[in-house]
């Protein structure tokens, strides 16, 4: 079942075409990662799919009644106006204490209701943003570079959390990233974007694609690191339908066992 689809979408800002002839689909339960350098139009594509940015050509369709949960890049909070985690979860729509507690538990933040948002680490803030997105029981989660600014263990932990959310809730995930070194092992597909779709496929296929290598290079700065979290590697709950190939740079990006 297709949840959201773009067909030959073009987006223009004035005379500048930012996105050209974009066609993609996200189906129920799958994880799709959009990968591209800064300025490639990733955030614009996400906003177009959300209906925030108008399309100049093409069409975007959503499944009837589709519930979308959105996680922005990062949270900007005015430090002169303190707000607790519990109050933040009731913005913009009030939620019950039980629902808030359940969402926080789901993302590993149980018992943090009284904490000030400004006192949380970057990784904790992202988990709270994810908790808020999950409150509406979304069928599709959209995440805009959610690990920007986190260190490598923090990134790996957040990606594992997304895998668990997909496994437990069945929600599809569409996530964008500019980080060429960390791509979720659970990604069913990676879409390489640079104003248009350069290539698309599994992380292994995309990392070997000529279009990817032309865009990102052949050296260590252009390698896709694949985090694997299957039972074989001591991690609980990862999906098992993926092959168990390993990144050739595993020495540089060892699995996070924290």
C-alpha cells in the first residue's frame, strides 16, 4: 500500500528550479532514506511532500486520511521561556498524562516529564521530538536530518530507535540526511538526491552506483557506512530480512554496543 507518492514533481523558487522531475513512493512499513549533499534540495522535497512548499509541476498524492508524524532537524527554544518536557508534548494539542508517559517510554525517556527542554542533551531533545511525533499514531514518520549535531554513538542509538519504532508500530519512515558515513542498516531503499534523483536502491547498491560515486567521490569521504543491528551482532529486535553484509570500512565505523 502506497502512503505517499510524488510523480514528476518540480519545485521552483523564482526562476531557480530546486527540484526537477522527482518521482518516488513510500509504502506501508518501509524505511526510505534520502541522501544528498547540502543544497541538494532534501529539505525542500520533504516540505513539498508535507504540503508546505507548492510544486510547480507534477503531483503529490497521499493515502486518504494519512497520519504523518514530523521530526524537524533540531529544536530551537528560547532559554528565557522555560518549558518542561511534559508541557512541550502538549503543544500544539493537549495530550493526556498517560499518553505522554507512553510516548516518552517508547523513546527511552521515561520519567523525564518534569525536565526542562533546555536542560536536555541534543540526543534527548531529538527523542522528545520523536515522542511528540508518535503521539498521533502516525502511519508515516518524516524526519529531517534528525541526527544533525549528534556524535557517532548518538547517531547510531537514534537510528536503532527508529528501527524499533518501525518494528513495534508498523509506521513507515522517510528520513533525509547529508551524512555520507551513517545510513541506517534498516533502510529498505536509499534515494540519492542532487536536485534530481541520481540513483536509488538498497544501501549496498547505491554505494556502488556510478552516479553516487560521481557525486560523492571514491575515497573514504564518499563511503556509505552501514550500521548493522541484527541479532547476530548482539543487538535486539532488528529486522531480519536484510542480508548481513558488512561495511568495508568497519574498522572506522565500529558498531555501537552502548
